[in-house]
C-alpha cells in the first residue's frame, strides 16, 4: 500500500481503531478534525494509576481511559475559559445516587447500558473490585482514598448488578468529591482477574500496560518514552462524545523545542508551558493560551521552625515583610497568576487562597528583626527543587536580595528532584525553601490539613500549633453550610497569616497553549489534559 | 618492514635550549593563528585576574536594568531575566571557569602521569592494575560518569572539578605510559642509569620531561573540554549553584531563551566559552610548535 | 590455518581481558548509584504516600537489604539476564535498552561516519599543505566545531533550520508522525527502511536525523581531523615516504598508498575514544531533539536515582565499548600494511 496515503484510505474506508496497528498522520492534521497532537515535557510511565511508581503525567490515562462513578461539572471562569466546578458533582458511570440522612451511606445506581471496551456491561461488582484495589494497594491511591474517608474494602458493597453502596465511618463532605478524583476509577474486573496471579492479585503487571476500562478513549499504542496514542471509544456513554477520533500525546523533553513546535503550528496543544511562554505566546498569531489559576495552590516561601532564628514568630514575619513580591511576580511569574500579598489586616472572608496582609516593607521587617534580637541577621541556605527552577530561581534571587536588606545572608541551593522529596518533605530539614503545594480537593481546611498539621507531608517546616490542629480536625469533614464552618476556617487563616510559617508569594496558573483550531479545553484540579473535552473548531 | 617507524614514534631528544621568547616570537610570526591564540590567552588571564574591577555592574545585583533588555549602550550584552548585566556576568565568570578547568586538568595531569609513568616504567602488576583502572573509567561514557559523580557527591564547584579530573585521568595515564615505556630502554636512559641514578630519579628526572611535549597538547585540549563538561553538567541541572556567574550555566539557561528571541542571553556567554575552548585548543598546537621544533618542518 | 587460530586466540584474549573491566564497571556503577542522594522508594511512592507505603515499596525494590546482599542479588539477576525494572519509565530495563539502543547507535554511528567523511579529507588536505592558509583554515574550522557545547549547537541549528526557515522537520523524535516505522530488522530506521524498500520512509528518517547528526558531527570533526593531520605529517616526513618519493613514485600514489594507509592506523584507534565522547554528547543532543535514545533515558534515570536503569545503561555502554574496541583492534590489523608480510 502507498504508505503516504495510508491514513486517508483508512479513514475513508471507515476502518475501526482495531485495524490501525500503527498510525500515520499527515503533518497538517495536527490541526485536522480527526487527530490532535499534544506535547508534554514529562513522560508517561504507566497506564495504571494505582501502581506504585506511577508518575503524575500518567494520571491522564486514568482520566481519559477510565470512568469514575461521579465527575465534576463545568463552570466558566471570569476570562471566559472553562474550568471544572468543584461544587457541582455530576454523574459519570453512576446515573444517580442517594445519601442517607445521617450522611454515612451512599448508594449509587450504575448507568444502564454502560459497557467496558470489550462489550461487557459495567456492574457494581466491577466498582467494588476497583475501589477495593485502590484502598488495598497502598501508596498514593490509598492515601488519596483515605482523604475521602474511604479506607477499607468493608466499606464497599455491591448490592446487585447496578447498585453499589459505600458506608462511611462518619459523614464527610470530602467523600463524594474524592470519588471524582482520578483515583477511584472503575476497572473491568473480569479482564483484570483473568490476568491476575497469586503474587499479583490486583493484576498490576497487566493493567500497567493494558488498560481495561469503559472510558472515552482507548490506548491504541504506547511507546514508552515517546508517545501515547488514544483512540476514541465510540460507545462511551459517560458524557458527551469527544471531538477527536484520535489524540497523540508526544513527549518532548526540551522546553524550547515544545515552544517551537506550537509556534510553528505542528502540534495542537502544548501542556503546562512556562509562565514566560504563556505571556509571549498569547500574542502570537495562530496560538492561544489558556492560563487558569490553580485552585488551592500557592507558591510559597517556607521558614522551618526547627531552624533556631525561625522559632521566633517575629523573625518569620520580618522575612514576610522583606520580600519584593511585585518584582517576583514580574520576573518569576511573568504576571501569570494571582498576587497573594498586600491584603487587608483582618481576615474578612474564607475564600482560599487569599492575599496575606504582608507586602514589601523593609522598615517594618528591620524593626521586627531588632525586636527579636537579630539586628545582625544570620546565615541561611535558601533551597528550591531543581525541577521548579523556571519560577523558583528568579524568585529565589529576589528573595535573597530582600533578605540581604534585613541582614539575613541567604545562599541559594538547587536540589535535584529525587532528593527533594526526601530532604524537604519527608525529613523536613530545609531551613528556608520554596514550595508549591496545591490540594486536589478544593476546600481551605483540606489545604490546612496537608500544610499546617505537624507531621503531614506538605508541612515541610514543622509548624505545630494545637489550636490549628484542633480547628482542622473539627472542620475537615464538616459540611460547608455548618454554622461553625466559616468561623473555623477564618480562624485557621488568621493563624496561618499571623504565625506565617508559609509565606504566600502568588497563586500560580496552569498554562496550556493551543493551536487556534482547537476548542473546548477545560481546566481540572489534577492539572492533566482532559482530552475528552477537546474538539476541532 | 618491521623497522618502519610507527606514526606515534616519539622524539627522543629533549627540547632545544634556545630562548623560548625568541622562539615564541618566531612561532607566532610564522603561524598567525597561534599568535592570535596567545593574545587571547593573555586576555583571558587578564579578565580572570582583574575581571571584578573591570565590569560596570555587580554581576550578582538584580535589577540594574530592566529585565531581558537587548544589548544597548548601558548594557553591552543586554540584561537577563532578573535584570542582571550580562556583560559583567560574562567577564566575572572567567575566573571561575578558568579555575575549574585549570584545577581539573592539573589534578588529572599529576595523578594520570604518575600512574602512567609507573605503569610504563615498571610494567608488570603496576601496569596491569593501572591498565584495568583506566579501562574501567574509559568504559563509562565519560560525560555520564561525570554526571553520576556530581549527582552522587552534590553539585558544588569542587565536585565538578573532581568529576572532570577523574574522566580526564585515563588520557594522561595512557599517554604517559606509552611515552615512558617507549623510552624505558633508550640510550640516554641507560646512560643515566649507568651513571648511578636511582630508578625514580631516572623516571622523573630523565624520562618524564621528554613526555611533556605531547602532554602539553593534551593539557590544552582538556582545558577546553573541562569547560564544555561543566557547561553540559549545567544544562542538565548539575552545574554550579545560582547566582554564581559561570559560562556553562549561562549558556544552559540562556538556551531556553533562543526560541523566544532573547539571543543575547546565550550568544555572549556562548561566544566567550567558545573563544576560551578555542584558545586552549590553538594554544595546544602553539605549545607543541614551541617545545617541539621538529614538528615545524 | 595457524593464522586464523592465532587471530581467534587474540580475540579470545581480548575478551578475557575485558572481564575484569566489566566487573570493575559493575562494582563502580553499583556503588555510584547507591551513593546517589535521595531515597528512590520515597520518590517513587508518589507525592502523597505515607511512611507505610514507602516502606512497602522499599521492600519491593529490595532496598531494605544490606548493600552486599543487594549486590549479590543484582549479580544473580544479571546472570539470569534480568536487568531489573526501570521504575521511572515503568518498563523492564532490558526492553528499554533494546528499543533505545538502536536509536542512539544510529545517531552516534551516523555522526561518526559523517564526521569521518569530512574530517579525514580535511586532515589530509591540511597535512599536505602545512602552515599555509589552508592548514590554518582547516584548523580554525574544526576547532570552532569542538568549542561549542553540543546542546547549544543543537538548539541553534533547530532554531534556524526548523523554527526560522522551516527546512527541517519538527524535532519530535526519529520519525515524523505521518510515517509508519518499517518492520524492525536492525532497529536502525534508515537501514530497515532501505531493506523494506520504503524510500519515502527512509527520506523521512534521514530528515529527522539530519540536525542531530550534524550537531554531533561538528563536535567530532576536531579530534579526527587533527589526528589525521598529525599522523599524515608524521608519515609524510618518515623515511619510507621519502624513499618512495625518491624512487620516483608519483605524489598521488605516495600519498594514498603509503602515507594515507599508515596514517589511518592512529586515526582508527582514536575512533574508540571519540565514540565514547560522542555517546556522552549524545545525552545532551537527545534531549534537545526529543530523540528516544539511551542517553536521555540515562539522564532521567540518574536524576531520579533509578538504580536499575542507571546500572543497565552503564553496563550496556561498557559492553558496547569493549565490543567496539575489539572491532577496532580487528580493523587495525586489517588495514595495517604490515600484517600481510607477517602472515
């Protein structure tokens, strides 16, 4: 066959995806109506999100190839772009659900006619097997399930083929949203079990390479380290039929190369581009950039309370007053994002993230340093994760200059990614560092739980305040319309700003560049590309 | 035809004792490229020594001008993303870069030639062990070995120097071994031995100086590689820590700005780096001409 | 056939000599990976993993064992042909190497070939006209090539020929998405395409290869050209060439038959060193051109402390290197004009 016209021929003959062992796409078809090409900087290392070692870029397979019981709706952002809507839980595989009056029993009815790719109907038994798997395998999936109070297989019950029941130990507002995260995917349990072994009862080896879901896209081809090719599942009933027949995700490690590709119009989208590119590409013809502030995420400077001078609250506050926020926002964020400084002195509302009361005020900072007995300053290493160098390095340079003015001599230290987790998050021994935590579940108390409770992973600065601990404990599962909810959260924010172990710099954005022939992109908290929403213009 | 001289055959005579300066002038006038190289070398030394006093701005000071400004009268090489003066950074970086390359090469030269000389002179076990060590190092892709060492030991200037020294070691060891073993039984060596010199004295007093001419070439080549090596390490994030100015890291970071059109960030440190490597390479040839007059024919 | 036997024995000796080297590499590499800071178990357990699941992963990876035990386990697996699992890419190391090695080799050998074809004539040219402007120009050109960091050259070439001019195809790996890869025979896309007679695919593969190839070749011109020049100068000045000239042989004949053949020896021996050099440079070039090779794999693995992947990479490189040196030794004897007489 003439290979050059292979694709055209195949398309006109209406060949199914199964007949396309390889893919051939004309270059112009990056903008075609059938195929989209998305470039990413990372690499996909597994098709199974539950497997230990699966990296962030691989989560997109769980999103695009699998269904969950529920999903989130869509809302329009002030700038006209689309975002998922945390407050609006929508059906995906479940067509309806009921929550008992005491809030501890959730009963889901599976959609009629929902089938896996192999044609087998999706049953409550598949859901049970999949959720059991998520809470049993350990690692990240288990931790994420726990956040929604889903901890043990005993909580899951398949009542009949289409009825699935979850029992919670106590009511929690996080349970339902947690079911919409990428983790609680529904896997074709028969296929999985057929490929399970005694050593590997959850078929991690099989599902690692062979997804078995009911989702909108199937994986047509996975060349590890190069590309992942999605092929549309035309029988999908979990939502609107996706706009593209085929989506190719190409891994291009060099940031400059990715930029050249999108500018030249060779690809449909470039995911997660740096702030500088986001600002500059927005003005280029043929390219559009969608920048969405990342919910529940703040780029922050953290002062470790194990470091002697930072034990004193006044020193931490002095650091917060010394930072040239505006300069950082210009040079590190390229003004993409939301400023998180210069707010009012009192906490008036509970939206999160919100502006801290701090701003650049060297006089105030010096006074606080003197008050704390550190007129002569001290020396401290200022660390950041090498993988975040694009924003962290310019920010660190400015922070260094600011600290110098109040006598603190900071030496900058770049730490490679593999060491970062251990040193910063696990051992928590970096005196002063830049951090980028964002919570998947969009409630302030969820953020405070991870970042302000002693011992929790993103409290990389050993903050320990019993009042905060009690507030978070009381509030985490509390419904948002509970009368105590607002005062509790307000108090948390007050404490966070007064104790200021974590100094907010700005709320970052997730930037995605598109060829102007692609529409429909929607921002999600998981920061992966949900290709189901994309469509040709 | 076994008596035919092999291409690597050494010159057995020591360097001539004429005035080096005269000779230098002669070499420079005969070979303009070498002349230019020596001139550039002097320039680099000048920048390394006096750099910080020559530049208009503090190389670490941010916001001395607007960020990412193209070259202008105020900022000859433009400014970078934090508003630092690229010209000042490029000039001041000379010292660190020369320091890295000189110390790395010095370490590998000293260790490598001692190892190689012993192996070549004494043979036997010394030779075998040295040979295996050298083979082991050589069997690693050198850049990857350097990466591994720096990643394991931490990315400080010292570790970059050590890593660079280790990967260059085999070249010196091999060369010294070859040069020494060829001369081991040469006439002048036997004469020295007969006149009562100790083995070590013969080795380092009589044989070793004769291996210097080819070593010189290697040294100058390696100086260039050492700088390139540091640049490569910076490109994958294992270079010196910011905000220290260093050509490699400036090129590596500036490379991200090529596509967006801020060419000056990468061009000037890149040119400087190229010029330095270039100078070292050309000097290698010049040095050989200088110390080894026979090659000039 | 004493000649063949002798040759075989030499090859066997050479292989035997490589054994301690390979073992040394195994040890060094094992220790080096273990010296990498950071905790791979914590890294691979994911962003939000708790201590318990990190511990579980550590056991799975065998990292809770003492070092000597880990090393023995490693050797045992290795003897069984198991290089372990590359956690960072989720593939067995063996599979990764098998798919990536050809990509890197195609690039490296292609670059060496290109460089050889250009550098050797340049070197000869320079040697026949020493200290003229031709010589200086040659020296200038090749030295300029080696003076630039490869990632810089690569990015500049990409910027000019892809971004500005649009002559080169999109730098997205080995083959443009519009073509089907040919059936794998050698793993070298160009050769496989030629075998399958798919000339269009061959053209596409060559187009993708062009820029990275030029980048690497520029970098290797210098050592080859310089060595050629030096060796040529030496042989041209040697007694036998003078004798040949004096015997009235034509200049061309002397140059090609006598001088050049002798000069090739040291050039071929340098190739081994240059090869190791290019493989190092590959690491950076692959990153720029999104080349799915072994170098970019190793960098990523090293950065995340993926032990098995780094070990597998280094081991395969070392074996490759030993094989290459063997090949060079054989080539050496083949082109050595003295061999015929000795035999």
